[in-house]
């Protein structure tokens, strides 16, 4: 919400809480990282967010379902600050890849009762090609235990 307020496009609606459209990739790509830092985002993350937006806008990185997921994962991980977890999360959300699996995620580790990432991958192997769905179930299981 803070990012939307800071760099999103103002938009008039009859709803008091709905005042801005989410910023476009172009707007984020042209933002100064300090604008995101002012929203409470760590500087290193702010720089990564801006670089990701620039890769989409001027670097030809496409984030949509149906593309070569392995290629895109590689492109994502070459961006500063984007590691395996972030690349897998983007593959799950933006690419709609049903086998994405951010196996180092704290919620997954808690839900599975396992801290060893290699063991988590071993267990999840039998869930292929639907590990993104398993991820959602694991995250939801944590909500049920609250």
C-alpha cells in the first residue's frame, strides 16, 4: 500500500481507501530506489525491485505463463538480489508454473517440520509437477494451526 501511494497513479473512485492504481513496471523502472526505501523497503531490496522492473521494461524479460520457465529462472537469478527463493516465487505467481517450489521458505520448513533444504526437495520430488500447489497447501496449513 505504501509503494502504491508513493509511486502509483492517483485514481478517483467513490471508495475512500482506493486512491491509487498499482505502479506499472515502467513507473518502477524509472523510480529512484530511495522512493521505495522511503516506503520502508530495505535499500538492497529496493534496488532489486527497480532492476527487475528495468529488466522487464528495457531488457526484454517477459513474465507471463507459457514461456520457457528454465530460461526465465536463469534470467531472474542473474539480476542483483534475486536468488532461488525469489525466482521460484516469481515463477509460481507471474509465470503460473505449477512446479515452482521455493523450498527454502520459512513457512514451508515450518509446515514440513524440516530445516534441511535438500531433504525438503527430496520429499517434494513426489509432488512433481504440482509443487506450487503443494506450497499453497503447506502455507495454508500454517494458518489452520494459528
